[in-house]
């Protein structure tokens, strides 16, 4: 079988809490610096990079998608470097009192071709995301240049059902864009690896680095994983890019040899003893 190679680039950065303008400038520099080194087909950014993980900053940093300065920057970079960008997420103002944690999807011609809105909102341990924004209603799988990507944001990782739905729908690459706390390293490493393995799918696990408002830290440790859970590229707590070249046909051959989807029951009815 002929190879079907895809070049992936993920950008890990540490946002300045509540400073949208400066975060856009810094993100653009990281994008340009890395795209000058790597000829990537797909580029990924982390969750809420425009404002950092601080729910109280969400409304002040929100933007309407048609005029969003963050999205305009990403569209410009995508067109200049002829690369598809899965733009992490920003806080989208949808109406006067409705906001969403939204990932913009931009093709290599600089067109905004769709969005994904975070389906599960984290409102525990002092966080109150659900107070400020509305959850998305559906998973979104985007097909760009014949590659199908299933998109998720941060807390979505704790719900394997959404990833199984993507796999059943034919996803080639699963993506989780996060702002993940450093005190939850084991869950991050375990769940990202598990989602790749159980779905036999390449996985881009991307999070922020840097210090939060309360002095705690983002984890960092962004990774690109293969369909067996092997780490192809990773970064610890520094800002920068991780790059990997993957072969989708190798993954398809593996799936053909180990057809786990064929063994899934339609219903798992629990027998109580």
C-alpha cells in the first residue's frame, strides 16, 4: 500500500492571563518561527490561548467570530504558509449574553471552514467555566485535504464516548486542545494515551504551559501519539513546537489486522448480582 504521509505541528505556549492583544502577538511569532522550520500540513494551538485559563477573564477577552482579531491572525498565517490550522480555542461571543469555548477551523487558503464548541465544561475544584459559557451540542469531525480530524477541548478528554463516536465515523486523527493543570499529570498522560490506543488513532494532545493567576502552573507536556500510544514527539514545560510526520496507511493496515470495532456490542446491559 502506498504511503499517505501527513506532517503535523503543534504549538505549546504560555498565555498572559487576560491580555488578549499580547497573546495574539506572541502566538503569531511562535507560529511563524515554527512554520519557517517545518513544512506542516496541519498546525494546532491549545485551549483559550487568547486569554489563558481564567474563567473570570473569559467575557472581557471574548470576540465575535466574524471580526475576531485572533481568527484573523490565524487566517493570515494559514494562507501565507499554505497550511491548515486547528486554532486551539478562544471565547466566542455568540450573542449579548451567550458565549462558547470555540475552536476555529481554518483551511490552507485562509478560509474559516467551521468551528467546534467545547461539549463538556469544567466547573469543579474552584473552576466555574459553566457559569460563563454555554456548552457545545455536538462533536465535530472536519475533513481537510482528505484527512478526517475529530476535535475536542480539555475536559472532553474524560469522556471516551466522544472519541469512540469519532472513530466510528472514520476519524484519522483525534485532537485534544487543553489548558491542563500541572497537578493532574497522571490523568493527562493516561487518558491521552488511552484514547489513542482504544481507538487505534493518531492523537494530538496539546496543552498550555506557564503560570496561572493563582500561582499554580499549567502542565505543558504536549504530545503527538501514534495509534499504539507511542510518543512521536513531545515537549515538557517550555514554549515551542512539536513536529511529527505520520503515515495514515500504516494506521489503516494496523486497523485491518486488529479489527476491534467489529467486536463492540451494540448494547452493554449490566447484569446486577
